[in-house]
């Protein structure tokens, strides 16, 4: 099972060069019988794509054979909290006056670590707080 980061589908829908590469990667994974999933956070983020409706999003996920995995257990919340706390402490220690709060990425990473075998993303570095997570670069 491979979890998908939001950027994989956004680039695909925007028909960018990277999106065409993402489509080929998703096809290879499906042909290898890999189940593709998105967590609730990704599902919510995808709704922000221009022109996206709930019906259109569900149709697109169905067309791509991507399942929504809405399971978020206590260990997932705990892992996301740990990663978020670690990142916040690093930013404070560096003296960054405007800390970036990557909470969505921490929730996506924790979900993938607990519910999938890997996470496919364009932003591998965003998931460095999850050493046990296999992150696949798109």
C-alpha cells in the first residue's frame, strides 16, 4: 500500500510535466497490484484545487483507483504530535522568528507510517521527521 501526498495529484490534474511523470508512476504501481491511498488530510487539501467539488474529487479518485483511508488512530496522532513538537523545537532553537508549522505534513507522514508501506511525494525533505517511514520521491 502506498500513500500519496497532495502534490502528486495536484500536478497530475494541472497537466504539468511532473504530473505526467506522476501519472506514469501511479500506473506502474497499480500494475504491480499496489493499493493507492490518501489520508483524510490529503483528501481535505485536494478540495482546494480550483474547480474541485466533492463529486468531482470522488470521481477522480475512483478513476485513478485511489482509496480514501480515513482511519486515524491514537498512535497516528501521537506520532504526528511527536514530529510536530520536534520540528517546532528545532525552529525555536534556530531563532526562526516566523516558524513554519507543517502540521498537515506531520499528519500525512504519521498516517503513511502507520497505515501504508510508503509515501509518494515530491517533497521528500518535508518528511524527514519520520525516520521509520519509507518516502518515495516522485
